[in-house]
């Protein structure tokens, strides 16, 4: 048991060191940076073939208001960070090693909490989400009708061809609705808008280094925050391959997170 605890502690310290290196570099590049009230965050791991197109499609403003575009590069050996930095006004937090999508999201949340943002929209770096829809996804937060807005490909249009993955979206939505009493149609999407005060309430409870979508949603719902949906168009990945692995493995790992989080938060 002591050996397991020592290994976990070592892993945690190495993760904290890598995050500190990334944030120290960010501070050197952007001294005393204060984001806009709205932050659009893209977590990216080896997406050099896609990140440029995604950033090029980001809206110039959101309902006439300025916003901050933040790219969190989760390590990797390609030019994702270099390409993101080439876009004027884009802020980049670059991990020196791959830490996991869940860790990149947690760093995003803490960045928004500590630096005074009010809302954050997260979207994928692979081109499946349309940045032009950001104002629509954010609207229920700005009107104070929701705290957590999900962009649903079930309510909208899913242009992808993986029928197993589509069935999985509906299956896990059914399971999570039964667990939480919600009526959401797409509980596994990474395209969502979040109230930062909600994140401040739950961030210390988040544990997943991967597959954090389910953990975050279940935790927020169990703590009484309001969730809603808007339709979205879900596009096929522009280039490259998914990092989620084979469907059966992704489904197993995702189910473990769903049931583990529900048990913890019940």
C-alpha cells in the first residue's frame, strides 16, 4: 500500500511541476494578464492539422463583446502550439508533456477562476465543433437561464458516420439522466458553456485526467446547478485520428467514470 501511495504522490508532484512550468511560461509571455469576461478555450493534443482552421473560424466578437481565446496545448511533438501562437490575440498555455485532456480542462477552469472570468466556452480542436455557434451556446448563461449549457448533436445534426459512437451518446445520456434526474440528450459532448462561479464550486472535486465531461456534468447536477441544451451541428474530424481509442475501450473507460462519479456524488 505504501508503494502505491508513493507512486501516486510522485505522479501528482510531476504533474504539478509540469503545470507550473506551463503557467510560468504563460506569465512570462503575458505578464499580469486579465482575460475578458468570456473565455473560449480549446484544449489540443497534436492537432497541427486542425487547430489553425478552428482558430480562423473563431468569431470576431460575441454579441458585440470582446472575448479571450485560450488554447491549452496538452504536450505533444507537433506544431500545435506554434500554430496557435501565430494567431494574433490567441493566448497559449503549453504543457511540456502530455498530462491528459481532463488535466488541461482543470487548468482552464482554474485559469478562469483565478483571473476573474465569468463564463467559459470549451470546444474541441479537431474541427468537429463550429466556432460560429459559440454565441448560441453561451446565450442561456448570459440570460441567466442556465449555469451549464450543452451543445447537443442529438437535438441538432450529427454529420459523423460512426453508428456505434452515436448509439453510445444516447446510451450514456439515458444512464446519466436516470442518475441525476435531468433530461439531457447529449451528455458526452465537449462543446459547452460554463458559469465560472459554478466551476469554482466543483473544481476541487474533479479527479479525472481523461473523460472529464461526465465527471463535470454529474458533479454540477448533483450540487444543484442548472443545465440546459442547445442544438449544434457536429462535423466529421477535419484531419488525423481520434485520441479516444477504440469504441469498446472508450465506452468501458467512460462508463467507469460515469458510475464512479455518481457513486462519489450520490
